[in-house]
């Protein structure tokens, strides 16, 4: 049995025993999981997801960091009310709200997919709150036309009908089919991962707001006002790790381009991984992220004592 197969058989909550999970009430109502001590690391999930998207990563990362994973607004068990089709600005404000309530002046921020988009915008809008970025198969980045030979942005609207259908009728098999798209090898998707997502989609308030959310995310124009261009990326000063999967729908060349445009970037591509690269390559992801953040922290200390 391979390491990835062994990891797939571990229960989420076996790894998360000892974590603190609760609802924060600041400007927003946010479900948060905390585990570990040390420099703060905030984990932001992708669209349609929830903090369990990082269930395979939290325990290992918490050995070195104070890990804070959260459900975005209109996702998971965070508040379903107050939907804004602009989406990104409110999610950025939610991130800083969580930090304020927890007393975190700064944190390293990892975002996967939508979470990466929000992480980039947080670094741009509130740079004093972000010490480092990890962008895992991020969405929301639009390179200069022609800068990546042969690259054409996928037509995300083609996923809209099936994404809406699973929210209207979240059967186990429908949720499995929806989630299988984000893996290089769908057999790695566990029944537990599907059941957690299904249980959340069965909550009427979340299912309703998620339909509005996904329609905007995959086919709307309002959210696209907050896309991150090359000109914007060049203003990101925080050390940045771009983490990719070689089978992600947007190719590694996009992630590499992003890592080359930020002022202090590096790139890592995991093999045999799709969009959920932190899930499929969990041990590799955690090793690379830990090494990156420890290097950032070491450089920060050296600069302060120089």
C-alpha cells in the first residue's frame, strides 16, 4: 500500500483529535478550527468547500504552527445570510475579522483555489496582516495575454449545470461525481470526504446560498472585477509559494508564471495531482509548506537582528 493509499484510509477526525472547533462571532459568524502553537498559519478552502478540505494537512502543520482553518461565508457552517455577488471583498474582510477576534496581528495565509484568490487580495488590500502566501492551485489570477504560450483559460461555465444540480439534489453519488473532478485519481476520494460535503449541502440555507454563489463564481461578471492581474501580482511583496498539481485543469505553466511575477516567489509542482493538490499529495505538501515557512521565519529573524 502506498503512502497516499494509507493516508486515504485515515479518518479526518482521527487526525484532528485535540483540535478546537467553534464559532467565532465578530463582524461575521465563522466556524473555525485551531490546532497547534507557533507562528500563525491561516488555511482558506476552495469554492463549495469547508475547513475539512485541509483535514489531511492540519495535524502535521500544527506540529510547527498555530493552524487556523475556517469556513468561508456562505460555506460549511459559517453564516449563510448576507450574500454579496462581489464575493471577494467580503471574504477578505472575513479573513481579517477572524484574525481580529483571535488577536492575530499577522499570519501566513494559504489559500487553495478560491482561497488563493482571497489570499492574494488580502495580501494586496491588507498587506500588513499577511506575512507569507501559499497559493495552491489558485483561481483568480489572469496573466497578461500571450505571456504563456498556448494557454487559454478554461470555460468554467461548462461546470455550472452539474454544480447546481448537486446542490438541488445532493445524493451521495452526485456529490461523489462533483468532487471527483478535482482529483487526478478519483479513487482517492474517501466516503468520509463525500459524506461530510453531502451533510453540509443538505442544509437548506447553505444549499440555497451556494446556488447563487456558484452561479456567480462560474458564470458571472461581478466577481471578475476582483481578478488579480500580472500588474497587481507584481505588487505582492510577501514571500510566496505557488503549489500546483501536474494534472490540475489549469496547467503548471500558469502557476509557474505567477511565482515568477511576485517579488519573492517560488514554485512547486506535485506529480499525479489534480486541483485538490493539498489533499492528494498531503505529505509532500506539508513538507514543502513547512520548509518554505521556516525559511521565511528564519529570514525575518535575520533581518531583524542584522
